[in-house]
C-alpha cells in the first residue's frame, strides 16, 4: 500500500536557516511522515539553493527517512497540492538589509531590520511578495496552511489576514521559544512545569510566568533578570538586556528583548553608532557568518546541522516551525506563542489585527489564550506600534507615499519632520527595484 503523500514547500529554501528546518522534520518524522519537501528560491538565490539543497538531501539520506527533497526556481510547480507552505524569504536578500540598517544610522537613528525605518522598509518589500504567494496558493493549494517566518513576521501575518483574505496563516518568531527555555533555567524549573503567557505583537510583547502550583513567578523572574546587574542575552543581535530594574518591576511583566530599542533608545543608538563606525552594520556581520556557513555546507561529507548556525541568530527556529506544523497536522494541542488573528484576545487592539499571543495549536490552527487588557504603561506603546504597523502594511499595498510618511512619523525610533521625509526618499530610491508600487 502506498503511503499518503505529505508535502511541505519552503519558499526561501536557499536560506542558511534551512538545515534547522530539515533537522526539525527529521526529529519529528514518526509523527509527521513527510514524503516531499520542496525548497524554492529565485534566480538570485540559485547558487545558495543548490548548496543548501544538496546538504538537505545528505541530511535526509543520513537520517534514513523516506523523504524526497526537491529543488526548484518554479514556485508554482512547487505549490501544487502542498499541505503546508513555509516562508523564510528576504526580499532583496542581505544586501537590502544592509541598506535598511545603514541609511537610518547615517541620519543618527536606530538601524535595524525589524524596528525603526529599516523595519518599515523590510515590510514594504516583503508584503507584496507574500501576497503574491497567497494568490498562487488560492489557486494551487487552497487547503494549505501558510507558516510564515519572514520578517517583520507580525506585519506579514496581518497583511495575509487583512489584504490576502487568507485565514490559514501562522506567524512565527523564535524569541518566545528562546525566552521560555532561558527563563525556565533561570528559575531552576523544567520549561514544561511553567506556563508562560505572552501577549502583544511581534517584537513588542510582554509575558508573565506561572508555575504548576498556580504561583505567579513573574516578579521573581524580573528580579533575576534585571535586579542583579547581570546581562541576559536572549537574541544574538541585541547584546544588552539590562533595562532599568524599577521600570520593569513596575510593569510586572517581562518585556521582549526588542523593547531595549524603545525603553533604552539612547543607549542602544550609541552602541549601534559606535559599532557601525568600527564593524559596520549587523547585516554585514551576518553576511560574513553566512559566507562561512555556506563554505561549510559545500563539504560533501557534512550531513548534519553545524553548531556555527547558532551564531546566525536563528536558534530554535526549527522548534517553532516544525512543532507548529506537526501540532496542526496531528491536532496535538501544543502550547506555543504565535502571530494570529486577535479576535478579542487582547482587548486593547482591533479584533481583526494580528497579535503575538500564547495559543493552543489545534487541527484548526491557533486558539489563543484570552489575555484581556494591558495597563497604561504597556498599552500606550502597543497601540502606537500597532497603528504604525497598519499604516506600513497599507503603504506596502497601495504605494501611497503620504501613508508611508505617516508610518515613519509615528514610529518612536524615527526622527519626524524633514528628516523622516529625507530618509523615506533615500530608502525608496535605494530599494526602488523592489518597490514598484511607489514608482507608478
């Protein structure tokens, strides 16, 4: 008897993260018996696709699982009858990220791939590509789930819900996964003995922690993380997580590491500018790490994920992606933090927007744990950032410069007025190839 085919398509398959994904599928093969994995990329990514694709094929062979890894530049061919589609693309590749970071920094602003002006322009390039993929999915695999890892993950998820009219989408980020593992260790507990409740939006969420006896451990954790003067690095590209203890203590919630950009803008900007002068941008460092990784991937003997991949900043990426897929496929009811439609989960935000919240992952997708309302100290920043996201997505879809300028103006990391306009014009020109809607 032939076994039922189970097909996953990964768009951006030439990414250096792909071995993480392969490792995750191999580990879960018994509960998710994948038959066909299609790795898709574009012409500009062909060489990387061939290198990482050959390594993926070696990994699958070494694991002894009955799965075929296909490599293609033809997205439509790959999408036919897919069960799950994962997106891990970067429109414009790392060269575009370098510009996202360099141009704001040259104007004395935070230069970062998901925050500030750089995050806005990353979304402007990515949203139209994702919406094109959704149109193909409607035609070629109308029952598939879209599992998005492309940054900015929250904005991409909202664009798919709002403008793609595609409800079967889950947005993923490895930050909550890393936080659960690292913070459980700080508390001296096994992660499965604790309940972490996250609420907010991607890279702008807070969380509380409860133990199995129903005791709230959040304030204890805050003391361990911020009251001891020790540094708790959770993400590779944010090295300083030493926020002001009194401020975090007052929140009674643990902030996401990206809050450093908003709670400590002066320090983060000073560090970024100093680093920029000496070492260039984070994107340029990532380019170097990627070059080293692909040199390793070329080794015909390498058939496992190299430890150097952790330096790329995507630790536990496969945990998030593969566990989400496996949980939906098997109706496993795994508890995970993902981006999904709000539906009243966070009362301070519109029902139809995307939020990043703790959910149970069922056969019907994510079912969020109700959160309720934030206090003013979180609510104000959250609502501002959601408005900025919605303006950015609208600008990405319409190509309207006025809407884009509004998004830049209300972003706390962008200097308003003439400087915002100048940065906007410079970045539009720099990314012109990927932003046709703005140059009709």
